[in-house]
C-alpha cells in the first residue's frame, strides 16, 4: 500500500468520526441499566440457586464488557463531542470496570501510537518476544514468558493482576491530574463496594461480583489478545513501521455473531478502531462496510480465533507468529546456515 493510498484510506474515516449525542445516551441507557438490573437479579437468585446466579452473572459480565467499551470510547474522546462529558462518563464507567480513566487513557494512547512497532513495545500491550529474543533469553526469563502467556494464567489470573493490582497505582512520571483521577477512582471503588457489602453482606457481594468480574475480565483480555495475535499479523522495526499498515494489517477484523458483536460494542472491527480511534463504537461497522479497501483486511472468526492460543513468538524472518515447538526447527536451520557459511 503506497503512502498516497494510506493517506486516502485515513481520510475516508472522517465522515464516521462524529459522535451522536442521542446514540451515545441511548447506549448508556441500554447498557448500564440492564447491568444494574442483572446484578440485582443475581443477588436475589442467591436464595434460589447459585447455578442460577452464575447464569445471570454471565449476562451481567457481557454488559460489563459493553460498559468497558463505552469507557474505552470516552478515553479516545469519541463517545461525546465534549471532552468534559467524556471525562465524567469515562471516570464513572471506570469505577464500574475498575479502570482509572486518566491512567488508562495514557497507556492506551501509547498502545495506539506504537502498536506493532517492535522497537516500542512495553506500554499498554501484551508481552511478546521475537524468536531471536526468546532464544537469547535466560532460563528464568523463558519460564516467566511461558507462564505469562499460559492461557490459564493470562485469562484466569490476568484479570486479578490487571484490575486489582496494576491499575491501582500511578505510573512513574504521571502528572498531578492523572494521579488525582487514580485516587478518585480507587476511593470511589472502595466506597461503592463498602456500601454494597453493608447493604447485602460481604459474602453475598463476593458471590455475585466475583464471577462477573472474572468472566468480564477474561473476556476483555481475550479480545485484546486475539485482535493483535494472529498468524499473518504485522510487526516491523521502527524504521519500517507505518501507522496505517499497523492498523489494517496488525489489528484483526474479529467477525463475531451479532449477539456477541453487540455485547462487545463492535470492538471486533479493531482494524477500523486503530485506523481512526475517533470513530465511536456504534459507527465502526458502517465505517468498515462502506470502505472498500477494508474488505480484504485479516479476518478471524470465533472458531479460527482459538488458533491464536498456539502463537507464542514473532518470527521476524518469516513475518508471522510461531509456536514454541517450531523453535527447534528454527535453531536447526540457523545452525545449517552457519555451518554452510563456514564451509564456504
């Protein structure tokens, strides 16, 4: 894709970068109110059957994922025209999703500016090593990396670390406003959780909130993981990295069933979102459908996305993700090339 075509593609997003207050308010209503209602029903169901509670918790978790998408849009100033309105709603939904608005906004902005850039990894992304980096790593670094990317740890313990530990502290160098927003979010979470524990008891609170938190957290990490981890993705060193290519080739089109697409706030159109973060979530599908060059972007489905679990390392030479088991073949070929070079 030439520079001119990339610039044209970016300009094609302009008509979809305008939020609609009516649509945004309606999305708040059809997302937050059902979540509160389901949370209350889950609590009421404790006296009937905990299995019923868990079933309701699954749906409540779906709405919490949708609340996160609203939070996410607010961080990009794409949910409302007013930056102040975005910050207010973003902070409130940040309390519900346990994310400090200003802190996450910073890290996520860095993610968008550096996504698929091999020389600028480490902020707002998932830990990923290249084959050469992994081979050169120490034994314990390899162990840590394998544990980090183990599905049980990433999607099971990951939400606990991300939401309850990582997001509770300010990053080094954070400005005063960002630090204050983190403190406000933490205090608000403690106040809300304390109130609920006082009203219904801490046991009942944990029985309801814990499964909702774990299910939505695992779903959120899965969405982030799968939309940047697919076989023929795009990763380049900084000197060759291009923003538009990183967006349309390094972010997948996760084609989900309509129900799941609704619950995930169209975030499956991740290539559109990375191409233009100012497009609100309810405009992503239309932007994709009406932009011809986007019809051929990398596409994964619910079924094929499972394959991403076997992609562990980025092979810079072949420009694709590979599994650990393929490293032996890589080392053998490297030794053969070195031997052939010496014989010459």
